[in-house]
C-alpha cells in the first residue's frame, strides 16, 4: 500500500499474517543502526520482541517512517479464528489508499453504503456504527495557509536583504569611482575592472551563503525536536534544500555583480 521496498531483505508476505507464521519482524533503519551497528548481515538473525523470538527479514530505507517517526520494529498483524469471528470489536484502525481517479467523497459514499448493509445484516453488533475517511495527518491542510504566509514572509525578508546589500555595494562603488578611474588611466581595461568587481561580489555572496547555511542548520537542530510529528507530516524530514541555496546564491551574485559606472577623469 505504501509502495516502499526494504533497503535490506524484504517486507512481509500476506502468508505471514497467519498465526504461527508471524514470527518475523522488519526493522527501521535507526533501530538497526543503534542496536546492530548497521550490520548488513542482519537478515535471518533472531531478536527477542516482547518475550518472543522473532526473525529479522528486512530493514526499511533510512528516510522511511510511518505516522510515528520513533517506530522501531514492524510486525505482521495476526488474528485468531475466535477474534475474527467476533463482530463486537471495534478497536482496529484501518489505513488505505484511495484508488486512482476516486475522490474522497466517492469513497466516503461507498463506505457509508457498506456500513448500512452491515447494519442491516448484523443489527446486534453494527447498529449505529459508521465509518469516515480522514487523512492520516488531518492538520496538514489547516497548516497550508500559515505555511504560505511564512514562505511569503521569508521571500520578503530575502528581497529586503538583497536590496540592502545592493544599495551598500552601490554606495561603496560610488566611493571607489576615483580609484577605478585611476586604475583605468593606468591601463586597466573595462573588462578587467568588471571582473574584479564580480570577483569581490561573488566572494561576498559566498561568505554570506556559508554563514546563512550554517545558521539555518543550527536553527533546524534547535527547532525540529519541538515539532510534533503526529500533527505535521514529514516534519522530522525537513532539511536544507540545496536547490534553494543555489538559487539564493545566484540571485545575490547577480544583484551584487552589477557594473559600477566608471567616471572618466
């Protein structure tokens, strides 16, 4: 359902949901590295889980997590014949993926029809019970407006920083007009002077980018532990986007690399 393949070994087979064949486990990457030192020969080894000896059949990819990021071990779900025959147990949550082309409202209508049929056939155990489709992370949709506002605010701060730096460089360039004029009088070509200014601007942009990325990495380490994984999907996977860093650096370089007029004297 999740479309995830094990990084080492395999995941569960449907036959391993049967009692007696369910003594297998799949480990998360973090648990595997912490408790087994990242041993690639982990598949086939036995581990003790809640007093039962289980066989490791696979290790999940490093960036995989499902609902709770601190999950360590996955086991197949099994049910006894007695449990399966009972209709008064409503303690199991079901997760599913919508079929391609099916909307949530269409799936909800189908679920409600099934519940009505079950209520009619099994009135003693299903009377008054229904089902509703909800996203795994229901708060994410509500966070989109706030995230968009935050992104817009960050863009405004970035543009303000670019304009301020550009103005400072223009002021500095005007103050150096006499110097540049002397260099030109001594034989420096316009191309050479432009390359000098571009090199200075690129160096300034690089230093600023390195400091900014360092501050961003430090801020992530401080902020991420306070973000609830259950309410914000993928919060623990937030990282510094290399593409955003490159685009920002290019924008700063282009803005800072504008030619400064050379006043002939």
